[in-house]
C-alpha cells in the first residue's frame, strides 16, 4: 500500500536542505518528488497547440538603439509596439541598447552563481523578504498547489541600488551593470508606450511606473521527469513591465487564443512583456498575458533573468485606470488599488494559473 502523502512535511524537508532543485539534481535523483507533480499534467485533457503559424509569432521590433532618425521613424516604432502589446502583450526587442557582451556575461555569471559550491549557496538561502538579496526555490513554495523545477536569486536593484558587497561576489558587479542598462531601456519603452496611448512621453514615468526594479535570476536544471512538472507554471506578471534575458534553451510559452505558443529565443533580443499593473491602469487597452516555462528536457540548465518594473514594498501609491483614457463608452473596469495590496493577493495565491486582476474588476 502506498504511504500517505504529507505535502506540508515534504515541502518543509525540501526547503530545509537550503539547496533548492539544484541540490536534488546533484544528488542524482531519477524521479522528482511529489511536491513537484502538477495535477494538470497528470489529468490533462487540454488540446495540443496547433502548428505554429505566422499569426502566432511574437513580433520582433527594432528599437534603433533608442535613437530615431526622424519623427516618422519614431512613430513607426510606436505603432509596431502599440499593435504588439494590444494583440500579444509581448514583443522581442532588438537593437535595444544593452550590449551583447553585458547580456552574455550576465547569463554566464548567473549560471556560475547557481553552480557554485553548495555551502556558499546555502548561506544565502532564505525566505526573509526584508533581506536585500535572497536565494531560494519557488517564492510560493508554501502557498502554491505544486512546486516548479527552478531556483532563483532575487534582488531589488532600484530605487535603492545595492552596494557591491551586499551582492554575491560571483555575479554582483555584472548585476549592477546589467540592471543600469535595463533601467535605461525600460524608461525608453515607457516613453514609447505613453505615446502609443496618445499621452505625453513622460506620462508613465511620472506615474512612477519605472520607480522600482526587481531582478530574478532563474536557474532551470535538467529535469528527469519533465512531463510531470513545470519550470514556471501558468501566470501573469504583477509588474508594470518585464524585460526578460534568456539563453538559447527555450521552453517559454505564451497563451494566445486559448493555445500555448512557443516563444523561441531570438539571438541578441530581449523579450518585453506587460504586467498586470499596466493592464489595470490602461483599462485593458494593453494586455498582461499568461505565460509559462516548460520543465527543462535537455542536458544543460536553462538560464533566464527577469527584470520586473515594480515597486518595492511597502508602496501605498494608489493606481486605477487612467482618467485620460476613460469616457462614457470606456468606463473604469477596475477599482483602485496599491502595489502593496495587489502583491499581498498575488503572493497569497502563488502561481496557480489564475490572474489576480479578476479580483479587482468592478
């Protein structure tokens, strides 16, 4: 007879190793623990996505390094971004101004952090969100129904820039350099998004959309049973905007028209997607789209760095649909909220595949 499954005890035991999923892989396991099993994998009747079609390709947009030869050129780029974020919620940015060598070093150093000696990693392992830097596996380990096959180094890089000595020695310097470049890119994208809404270029920045930057450096080790779990389960981001750096392994999928669509990495590109807060303040004009990462089927780890434009907590600025976009024909669809309140709902729920935005609908 099968032993009784006590999820809470198994979650606690896994967490107390302080070694994350990488520790399980290093131990040479051939079967993943039950805490990582996802019910939808075990009972899935969802249709497979249709063959990829041109209508389902995430657009690639040339940002011209942020330098536009003319007003016409800028307006063409804004038009492309507007179409992309209204239809897909995502786009691949090329010529974005972040040097390729900085991107490559960031990926290399993140990988090195996660693959350094277990005793070094264990010292940083924590769920204390008051710490500047935390390393753990699954921020929602205790609240979500199933764990995901990934570990994460987490740090707020803005508005309070960490000191080099507060960051892991193996990747601290490049984290500072890369995040500075991402802030510059984010500010450019917020300008272009403001103009796409017919507003002043500084409108979203003046609303403090670019005030905070949370950097999550993910490590997705090879998984011995990839059909039973996810790298990251279905979710939307709680940010205003997310900028994703990923390696060439792939596995990211975006939900489009009820089907999961692969988002293959584009060499040298950064993937841009809008978060829940931008959907809320634009009153559904722009969309925050559900996405997920499949468990890693390969032999090499997948590395990604997600930079979220979101305020550190506590943050009590009130956000609701922008008055400039509302009319009798377009009344507010969401009630006002704060980043603190929204995040509390988001964290309590975990990545369970249900958008928290629904809870704020009027």
